[in-house]
C-alpha cells in the first residue's frame, strides 16, 4: 500500500494530459462561446501596429460572428454557405464558394480553428500539438495546401479551457496576434438578436 501514492503520481500526468481529440471534444461540447477579442497586426512597412477590438461569437451549429467595435465598426458573419462582411454600415459584401472559392476556403478554415476540427486541420496543415500541463495546450499549424501555404508560414493557437490566443505569421513577414478574454458559455442558445444576425443579408 505504501507504493500507492507513488503510483498515482506516475499515472496522473498521463491521465490529465490534453490531446487534440480531447480538445475537439471539449470545444464541441460548448454550443455557443462568446468572448472579447483584441487584435494587433504588425506590418513591417508600417511604423505602428494596427489595433482593433470587439466581440466574437462561435456557435457550433450556426457559425462565426466577428463584431469589431474599434477603430471602426465591422461585422463578419461566416456560416457553412457564405461569408458576409459589413463595414461601417455600408452595403454587405457576400462571399460564397462559387464567387470566391479561395477566400471562402480560408474563412471556412477559421471555424475549424475555433472548433479544433481535427479532420479539417489535418487536411490542410502539418500539426504539432503540445500538452503544456495544467490543462494548457499549444497547437502549431504549418500549411500544406495551396493557397494557404502561399499566404501563411505558421498559425499558432494556445489556450486552456478555451481558445485564448491565435497568432498568424504570413509569408511577407507580417504577424497578427489575437487574444480572447471574458469567455462566456451562457446563454447556451443564441439570443434573438444573434439569430437575426446569422439570418440577415
């Protein structure tokens, strides 16, 4: 019996290790996640980074809402069939797989990132998933398909219970850092306003 605590010490790290499959399962069990985001884009030819912030919503069955508040309002809605972008209240731009297949493929991939969709990620990236202990994890993605491999050098994700950061490193040497905070799982269903946003345009 004296060896029991030692045995538990040896076993418990293996039991608590995070895997990509477990991460996908965890995200799948979150029907709606809302969070605040801040985005910093570092472009080598610009003296100052470009900063923006707003609210993000990812709904398992509906798609992604990206509601930028500053420095100007921009709403991005992405579902299985289209991407709609509204800037400063102007007429919406609608992108589908038919009218812009490359842009649609990239934006469709955003949902796979937020939901840790292993099948879609493996089709497009070389994956390096690391368990960092205490439930924390990192996921480094190196594109293997065109046009992603012409645009991005790597895409790095990190988090714990939720997705906390995304770093996009492009082939031009520019970088985009997105940080998420104030994650909320309630209400578990879309509000009437959120549902209308997905249905609009």
